[in-house]
C-alpha cells in the first residue's frame, strides 16, 4: 500500500507535483497515466525518497520509505533501466544490490533466470540492448521479492515481444497479490493491463477510478448511423433530446441517445437505416479529452503558458 | 502484436521462494565492497598509484645514490678538481654526507607519494561521482534509502581499500628505494627512529587524501570538478605556498602560514624534506590534515543526505 497525502514538489517556480493525494492498493495493477511532463516520474521519485517533497507526505506500508526496515522487500522499482554502472557485470550489479539488503546470494541467480539473462550475467551492462537493460532493471526490482512493484514507463522503446513479456509479468505479479504501480503515457497500454487508474495532468490528480469508470465518466457513448433520410432523422433525434454531428463520410454521429433508442426512433418513424453502430470511446480518447480540458483550464493562467500544455491541447483537438 | 510469440509467461515469479534479509550497515559495507571491486577503474587507478609511487621513489633513490657516488669519489661537490683540492674528500666528510643522507633515506624513497596523492584522489572522487555520472545513485538509494548508511559505508570501504593499498605501496616504495640506496651505504631501516612511522604514515596519508577527495566528490557530484579541486587543495596550494613572496617583516612569518597548507601539514608524517621551516610535528600536522578531510567529508555527508538524488 502506497499512500500520498497532499504531496507537492516544486522545482523553483515549476510545480512538478501539485497536492496529490491517492493510495495504491495491493492485488491490482494501478496505472499511473499522464502526458509527458505531467509529474509521474517525480511522484515515483518522491515515493522512493529520491526527492524530498516540498510539502505533504508519502508512505509505504504506513512509513516513509527511508524508515522501512527492509527496503527491497517492500518496494522493487524500475525507474530508469540505465541507472546503473555500465562497467559492472549484470551479476555484480544485482549482487551489490542484494548485499545492501542482506538478501541471499542465490537470489541473484534466481532473478537472472527469471528474466532470462543468465547467459549474459557476466557481461558488462554497457553492452546490453535496451530490452536486456530493461530486463536487468526488472531483475533488480524483483530481487527482494517485494510486495510493491513500481515501474516507470516500462515498455518504452521495447519490441512487441518485450511489451508482451512485461505485460504478462505485471499481471502475474498482481495475481500473486502484489501491488503493481506502473506509469505510462500510452493509454492503449493501460487499457490492456491496468485494473485501476490514477490520471495526472500538470502535477494534479484528475482521475482516480477503475478503467471502466474512467471511460464511462470521461467519454460519451455515441451511435454512428448511415441513412438516406438524414434530415428527417436529425430532426427526430433533436426532438428526442439527442445531438447530431455530421461525420463527413456520409454518416452521422448521435450522442445523448442509446443505440436502442435510435433504432426504435427510426423504426417508429419509418426512417431507413443502412448502418447503426455503437461507438465506445477508447481509453485513449477519454484520456485525450480529460487532459485536454485540464490543459485548457491551465492555459488561461497568465505566466504559466506551458509548452506541454500547448502540445497536449493541440493533440486533444486533433483527436 | 498477437502474432508474435511471447516468451514463456513469467510463472517463475510465483515460484520464487520468499527472500529473507534485513538491511543494515554490514550489508551496506558488503555492497560497497562489491561495487568497488567490480569495476575496472579501481584496478587501473590502484595499479597506477603503485607504479607511480614505487617508480618515482626508485628514480629519486637512484639519483641520490648516483650523486653520493660522485661525491664520494670527488667527481662532484666542493672537493672536486678545479674547485677544491680534487680527489675524494676526507673520510670524515664522506661519513658526514652519508649520515645526512641516511637521515633522509626514507623521505627519498617515498618521494613518489607526491604524485601518488594525485592518483588516489581520482579513485576517491570516482567512488562517489561515478554513481552520479552513471545514474547508479538512483538505484543505490532506491534500494537502500538510508543515506547516512550509504555514505558511511562508501567512505569506510573506500578508506579501507585506500589504506591497505597505500600501505602496501608505501612499503614497496620504501624497500625498493632502500635497496638502491644501500649500494652507496646511505639506506636506512625500519628500526631507525621515525622510519617506521614514515612508511606507515605514507599509507595513512594516501588514504586521507583519497577520503578528502571522496568528500569533495559528494559535495560537487562531478568527477572532473572533484578531482580538480582535490589537486588544487593538495598540490597547487603547496606550489603556490612555495612561490609566494615572504610577507614584510613584523608580520607573521611565512612558515607560520605555510605549515597550514594541507600538503605541508599532512606530509610531515612520511617525509622531512619538503616542508616549511617551522612545520608541525608529524602527528600534529597529520591531525590537522585529517581535520581538513573531516570537515569536507562532513559537509559532503550533510549535502548527500539533503539533496535530491
């Protein structure tokens, strides 16, 4: 269990993390979403005590991480696969970490086997590919058999095989009852893996819910319709309380009505339908809408124009 | 994505036995020893240290012996032909020259430490700055968040390695130098007063130089900056001290100032040739030198604990 209360981190005038309060529950994969620069990595660094919060607290199993008796038994973290001395072999890298927590030496062999690096264990880490480096980082995270696993953008730059491997690993770890806290800016990735979502934008928490709730709350269910009697259906829908938007490809998108209601409406009024399809917004869309609005809200504040805000806003409009 | 063959699901994660263990200072020491012994830079720096100290000491000893030979046969010195009467000086004079040279035999053989200090500061700085330059510090502190423990274990392990290698180097340089000096009967032995202190002091001096640099590394978190600063404190200050003009009479004497220069204070324990006129006694001077290192280490520890990693 990770608990943050009013967690805030400022770097000079920049507020990286702004009054975050959340908890990460065990036995699930909690996705930590946000555009680049939203404060995900800073939050993880605060949890690990790498950075000191400007204000607020964050605890791991009820204590600040630095006071935990067996740090590696509590949290295994992979923040940056390149955060190691490249001149050291994979084996020695893991060995020194294991020794710092008095973990048995045999554990090093076990995690090397688990991530499939046994054959290159004696090679210096600087020669490792991105995927191998990522596996070494995960091996380090698993060394202490921790209750909480924290991964920062673990699939960045990985090939599909590597992505699938990490996804399966996270699911296996959560299934064992562990807390898995994983950050990403890829909504599609979270849609496939996460049970619970924490969404942040510009350092602020903007959603804390399950994946389904997130989609339901942040996107409208729409109905795509193709009909030769478009004008007539448009009027009927407006009367029934829905809104219509032209798609440009000869279809219209109706929001505010269930697909069943649209079908009944057409049947009752003898409107011919050539196509009727419910369109569930994806997590990607929901995320774009959410962060775009948070960005619009912030963009008006003088003195904080925010390059990222602009990027996110334009990305939101395109979507 | 569905078409790619995924590796076997990591079912192993479930089958691993529960790991045991508790983080403490002993574990941190083992961790740091593994770190220092598992990178090549350690071996290169320590090898260079030994070669420089023993090699330069041997070179100076050879020069001392060669000059002694020339003095003894009248080819050099005030007795040489054209200046003095020519021919070898009287036996009493030769005995006096030998006595003087026996008195500085330990210093001559250890002269390489003047350069050795510049090498050990590289390893001292790297011990902590390499953590920052490689990013390892984030992994180190994420697995062992008690920073005081991390800092202290690093300092202890590096200090112990530097002391052991420094002592070995110092003794090697001493024995190599004495072997060369003995050809002209101007060598000394560990039994002479102050000689054993000099040789052990050489190892101590190197270790403290390294620790001072380690402290600078913690303060600056930058390899080149820490090494440059360490060399400035240990070497450049000493050179400047030798070249600065004497203050006007009536002011405090220059020697009073010179003795506080780190090298002058710290090196009295292993040599008696290149200090100011009124140096500290060997152990007091070394105490002052340790004081400098302690202040820098303490400042490094405070910042290491406070700063974001």
